[in-house]
C-alpha cells in the first residue's frame, strides 16, 4: 500500500470519481461491544470531503456517534473505497428537507420535519481505495500479498489524505 500526496482538491476528486453513483455504503460505528457495520443509503450529492446520511435518533448508530464520532464508510462497486472520518449529528430542518425524498417518507414512516429525523455528516479524513483492475492483475496482487511479496508496483491500492 502506498500513500499518495495529492493536493486536497486532487484527493477529493479521486474519491468523488470512485464513489460516484454507488447508492449504498457500509457504515461502521464503534459500540461498547466493538465495531458495528450496517448498510446505509448515501445522499446523492457531489462528494466535497463530507458524506451525508439520513436516519432517526432511535437507532443504535445515533448513540454510538454521540459516544465516539470515529466512523468508517465503505463503498464497493468497480473499485473498493474505505473512508475514515469523524461523524456529527446535524438537525438542521432545511438541510434535512434538501436531502428528503418519497423513499425516505416510506422507509422512515415520517416526514423530514420530524425532530426524530437526523442527518449524519461524516467529515472524511482519509480514504483508501483498491482499483478493481483486470482478473490477472487481481490474481497477481492476491498471490503476492499471500506470499508476503511487495505489491507496490502493481499500483492497485492507494491511500489519499483528505485533510
């Protein structure tokens, strides 16, 4: 694994391109028992260093974020992207309205102005990604990893700093 030293704008653009169009992400929080992951729908907004999610206060993730705001969000499609960051609860009614749609109305069985509905804003600190590559590249990468050989030159895995 190598770490790329891009400008902030280049790093954000790299992540933006990799996660664009991926509807669902695995959202990981820290509970008293350890790490907890669950699928969550990502808001359809251009990634600018922050990720946004809609949920309700009566979920375990609400309390977990209040207790420990460190989270990880993973996207998987043509590439794999793992984003580490800090989460905060946002209760701004106008911001909730901006992201609201009929799907949420049906799923959450309420409206955006319900005080129980919240936004989770994740400020990304770093992202690690794995390019999917072709099957031969993937096989070579896995073989070299399993046999403790250097995988740097295959260039399938990079980390970008987003701060």
